[in-house]
């Protein structure tokens, strides 16, 4: 049982932090798409309530995992973690612990984790609406990221926290390999979660600025978001709310101080 739980943690936390960060490559680095017919504006649902912090338990026994030999066992034992069929296909990525640690570190610094995301490619192409000589982000494109959000939401928050605590040793080892011999990964994970919780829920159309091979965001407040935050933004307001609600559960379970957790923000773009 302990072996099964330790394997499941790595996958859980890995998916939790980087499943939300898969869109920026397609927004900024692919060729510009052709315009498409106007789409209906998507209105996000009411903000889900934040759950009470999970009860603190005794410190679990730390479990050692050999990083270089963990993937195959993880794929086999993590199958029962989620009934979502997409989840199993994502487990085929290699070096899960190392990629998780590197992705979290990038997000904590506001950087794109796209180099660690080799398991998810949204179907279809990035779409824009052209109206009156202006370009807008097409809300119909948000559905491309629903599979990532659905997998994330299917995971158990309390299980994430419990298993993370059990696997702190191998995770810390991977963090040391990344170039942080003296720093604790706990704080980096907290910063990554906080970084994503700062993303606003956008109500209204997002106007774009045409560039040579890509688009920027016309609204300076949204354009000034970090690359990591733009990952989540591009998934659409409904997915932002759902993912942030799950992240708040995890943050509470990890014991991140409530005063550090950003309040939900609804934003009307210019």
C-alpha cells in the first residue's frame, strides 16, 4: 500500500501544477491562424466556495524513491488514481519527478514550463475573431483545454497533500539536482500555487494585438501577466475558476497561510 501511495503522489502533484500550463506555446509561438466567425462570449460560473483547511495530521513517514527507476512502477500503480481515461495516456511521459520539480520551479518564477509538458497537445488550432478591423480571442477555443482541466479536477486534493508529504525526500533530491542544494522545495511549490491563483477570471472579450508571427494582448494589465499566468488565462474563465478552486483546496491542505492566498478576482478587460 505504501508503495502504491508514494507513486500516486508524484503523478498527482505533477499534473496539478503543469496541467494548467499548456496553452502559451500555441498562443505565442505558432503561426498566426486565419480569422474565424464571431463566437458567443463565455460567462464564467459563480466562484466556488473555498473549503476549510484540511485537518493537520501527524507527520507521515518519508519514503525513498530511486528517481531513475520510478516511471514504470508509477504508470502501473497510478492507474486507479483517476477514472478519467485521458489520465492513463499522460502517464507515458518520462522522468515524472524531475519534470514536476522543474515545471513547478518555472511556474514559481513566472516562467513557461512548456519544455516539461510533453504529454498534452490540445486538438485544433488557436482561433481569433476579426471584427471591425480588430482581433479578439475566440472563446470557442477554450474547449481545447477542457481535457486538461477535467483530469486535474478528477484528482483528490487531500490525497495530493498526504502523498506529497510522504515523498518529500525524492522530490527534494530532484530539486537539489536542479541546482538548489540548500533550498526547500516546499516554498517553491507554495509560490507556484500562489502564482496561478493571481490569475483573474476575465468577463468579456479579450482583444488582441497583431504582431509579426503571433498576437499580444491589448489590455496592458493582462499582457503584463507572467508567462506562467498566461498559460492558465488562455484556458478560459470557467477552467480558471475550476482549477483555482482545486488549487485553493491543495493550498489549505499544505498549510499555506491564508493571508498569502490571493483572493479571487473578476476582471473586465479593456
